[in-house]
C-alpha cells in the first residue's frame, strides 16, 4: 500500500510538471499574444508575415496602438478586430521625417527597426531590410513631333539638400555612409509610379496627319508601332486589332520612320508611345513624347438674367483645365503636366443681366465669366438690333463687338447699346478659343415698353369747348 501511495505521489508530481511545461510552452509561443480569462474571452496577437504586420484583437473593445520607425513616431490609431500594416508603406509615408529614417537605416546597414506597441499588452520590434530598386532605363532616342518625356526621378537631385540638412544638425558622415544615406533617402522619395514630365513647350494642333517618328531603341521585338493616346484602352484595342490582322502591315524594324496612329478629331493631351510587340502577343510600351489636340469649342452657357448658379451660392461654375493634369497607363506609367501647360479646354457664360431704355435705344448690360482657353467673345449687333428704318437707315451701325479675355478678370461686365422691339429679341454670340474652335449661340431677351401701335385713340380732343367773354 505504501508503495502504491508513493507511486501515486510520483504520478501527481509528474502531472504537475507536465502541466507546468505545457503552460510555459504556451506562454512562450504567445510572447506577442495575450489571452485574458474574462467573460469577453479577449485575444490579441501581433505577427509579421512577409513585410506585413498583422494584428488581431477581439471586437468587443478598442485598442490604441503606436508605431515607431527607429526613434521616429510615424503612426497611431485604434484597432478593433483585424488590422494590417505594410512595412514598406509605413516607412515611405513618413515623409515629414524621411531624413531621420534614412539616416538611422544607413547607420544600421540598411535595416529599419519598427516598434509596435499597445499599452500594457504588446510591445515588440520588427526588423525590415531596406531594398534599393535598380531601374534599368531603356536607351531610346527619337526625332519627331512633340515635347520629349523624361523620367521625373532623373531630374531630382538630393545630394545638395541632404548635405545642407546634415550641416544644420552638425552631423558629418564619411563618404561611404553618406552614399548609403543618399541611396535610402532617394528610394523612399521615389513614387510607385514611373513618372514622366515633358521637356520644353507642348505643341497644340488639330491633327498630326503625316507626322512620322524616327526612333533608335535597344529593345528587341518582332514588331514596332507608334501610337498617341490619352488612355490605355486605345493601346489595348490597337494591339488587339494587330493580333486579329496577324500583324499585317506592321513594321518589323526601326530602320524607317514610323507613322503615328491616333484618334482623329479628338481633344486632349496625347502621349506618344513606342510599342515593341512580340509574336507571342507580349509587348512593351515606352512613352517618348507628348502633344495636345484641340478640336473642341469652348463649353458655353448663354442666358438672360442670372442663372441659378451664377451668384456662387447655388451652384458651381466649372473651370475646365485650371487644375493639375496627369495621364496614367499600364506599367504604372504616369505623365504629369505642369501648370503652365497650354490649355485646350475652356468654358464661358455670356448673358444679359439687365437692360434699360426706350423704344429707340437700350443700354444692355452683359456679363462674361470664363476659364481655360477662351480667347474672345463676340456680340453681334445685326438686323433689328440696329433699329433699321427704311427712310433714315440704321440708328446703330451693324458690327461685331469683340471682347478679348486676355488681361481681364475671370468675370467682368460691360454695356452695349442696342435697339429692342416689344417681345423677344435675339442677340447672336460667338465664343472662340485660342486654337480657332468656335461656339455659336444666341441670347433671347424679352422687352416690353408699354406702348401700343394704334395711336388713333391715344389723344382725345374735345371740340365742344365753350368760350365765355366777359
């Protein structure tokens, strides 16, 4: 019996040891996790998968988190349920302290230390190796129509500004460390897009019929073509048609100049691409130049009296072409146009806001509001507006009153003399842009002078006048 009791005690001790080991293993495996034994069964976990930090918490509570890159605070917020953090994005988005982050990583041999904290629950650090993108540009030159495009990153030079930043904080770096610092900073400053900008002035035309491009390029392909467009769908449909035609008529070399394919009678900025296409239908598109087509008259509104949107409180007057312009294509290609690019869109409103006068002449008050490439507004005083008299001729001479927008405010008024008849009066208007496109319309003004054409009963004479002589 005593031996049995001893065995039983040994068994209990072994169970206790086993339970203790299991508990320790569980605690070790959950070094970044916490399980609380309350009624909510709260569970928090933080782990890294690739370059993503994945955090899972219960949905009953909210947890405040804090993210640091090196010694720099970069993000904070609330987690409830599931949340993911992409390390490369976290680092790149912290533009306000990019120099500090780059310098810290340079001193740690391209390694970022990212700290993730939830107060009293999670406090852990992840290492993230900064990679440097090696971009091999295609060697390409061309002669042809349009402003050449170059990659935006080629223009930006960081060396001078980084040296000034280091000098201001009195931190001198050896050349090898400075090169690491510059490389990391340049990488963090790069956009995810392959950004291009035009060099020189951007030409504006109505068409490019007959234009050809002589191109030298080191990209080898079975077929070559040149297209100009403002959206990816044009390239997709162009190649689809080539495949359907079994590449009939497409050049197999760059020895001879290539004709540019484009959408005629369209309006918009166009990017010129060299297409390098293979028989297996794979292809590469390389932007080389840009130009603008303008075949659209200004968008216009003509009115009598204020329209509902004109006072600015009941609507918006849209200024087409006043903001930033960019075009995006496949392969993360984006072409950014500077603010001083030529405008090819425009809009204008022309209206009569009030008038005063009599049956002979009226002072007509016009208002013009415009934006974009509107060049001029023409008010045509013709026909009845001149008060033609078969005996005396025209009271006003027929003319086109041309108002040029250059040098004027975006909204202005002026007065013009006209003759109005009782009823509806039509005023012809022409709006023209800087590239010769015209919009023609008319303003209809109603006038009433409170008179009648029948004058026979307007004056009554009493002939039964009695005269008394004293």
